[in-house]
C-alpha cells in the first residue's frame, strides 16, 4: 500500500499539478484530484481506487501510527485493505471509491475531519 501511495504522490504532481505530502494540509489538494477524477467518464476503478485510497490510508496510518491489514468490510464478502488505528478500522479505499462515484457529497475533507475528531491527537513521531 505504501508503494501505491508513493505512486499517487507522483501521479498527483505529474497529471494533476497537485502536491501531496502525507500531511493533513494535503487533503485540499487530494480532494481536487478526486474531484477531477469524478468528472471523467472512463476510469479503471480498481487502479484509481487502489492508488488514491492507498494515499488516504497512508496519511491516516502515519498520522495515527496505524497499520495496514486485510479485513472484511462490514456487510461485505471479500477482504479489503484497511488501516487499523487505536482499535478502529478505517476503509480508505472504500471512501475513495464512494468519493469518485458519488461526488462531492462524499467529501474527503469531511471524512478526514470526522476521523480526526474521533481519534484525537496524532501520534508522536520520533
């Protein structure tokens, strides 16, 4: 997932002229990328969701000292990548899928703010 996130940083810069740096402040640029993607008619959803969902997951994993795991999405039948943080499971790929397919109503900024509110202060980085 880290390699996909690193690729997302490169693609954002090269194709969307947006700078992603794994910080909370990069969520504005990240939202701009997803907005542009949502307008496209033909996408390779598997690739785009993995690429951008990995970036969102890496931001959360790093911010809260979480870990990636494969786990069943609630109500789903298949295991999907999730970020485990302080006993909570976050599904960044599912969130990105919803943002791309459902538009602005699935705001990444609102999601990030909700996660920040629930999880509190970021982990201390040494």
